[in-house]
C-alpha cells in the first residue's frame, strides 16, 4: 500500500452547532476530533490537521497544523493549504465531523488510488470530503480558487483530472453508507449520532 498523508478537515465554523463541534463528546467519552485522529493514525504516521482562518490553533503531538489563511473559501482553502504542506504524493482526506467512517473503507480507497488524481465514494450522492487526493490536483485547485469556483464538486468534475468513483456496492462492504457518512452539523445530528454509536456493531 502506498505511503500517504492523512488530512483532517477541521476548519468549519460550527455555526449551526453553536459550539466548536470538534470537541463534542460521543458516548464513549471521545471527542469528534479525537475519533478522527485515531482513525488517521491507523492509516499513517503523517497527519495534517486543517484549521480555519483566525481559528484557535491546537497543539497536538505528532500532528502538523495547516491554518487556512484564505477566509470564506470553505474546505477548498483547507485542502489547498494542507496539500501544499505535505511532502508525500497523496493524501487521504477525511472530515472531522463524520465519526463513523470505517478505516477499512479508507484503506480501500488508498489501494485503488494508483495512477489517479482523486478517488472518492459515490453513494447516491458524491462524497468529495472523503477521498484520496494526489498532489497533482494543486494547480487546478489554485486555478479554481482564483476563478471563484469554491466547490469541491467543481474540482472532482474537472475533465483534466483522473477521478475514480467508488460506488455504493463497494462502499457497503464496509458499512451502511447512511451511517458511514453521517455528518454532525447540529445538536439534533449529535443526538442521532449518539444513538447510532450505541447501536454500532463495529468500532467507530
């Protein structure tokens, strides 16, 4: 399996949550950020944490911090800064607020990433915040930002890139896609996530 960096996107403003959701606790006492870090460390010893513009910086042992100095650019800015900082050719990108992502799925994305620019799951809807990104996407990423195209969907649809999409049939081998990609954005989402965690039959 090729060596990769893991980038954790943790630069959202948590405006819908009202508090910094990175530190929200699941029933086992782990925060969303801690869960993401544990998954990242199972994949690579090189982890980059992407944080937002003017956000409080964190000091986490063994983790590089990439502060997005492009305000209001969303995850695209965080991805740009993080990819620019990494020394390896590829990165596994995961969001901080999706606690049920299976490490097995992430390893599968790495395995099929040879000679690709982007590998990502598509389960009824595209999941571009989870995937393997080659450093080769940087010039197009910079071009999109300069043109005001701030959607990751715009990046993955660029015909100049070799994008591999992993469909629902493959994803389901690692769990229910509705659970794997469940995103914690609101207090209601957090309540549902806690219920799901109590029923989880795999280590989340």
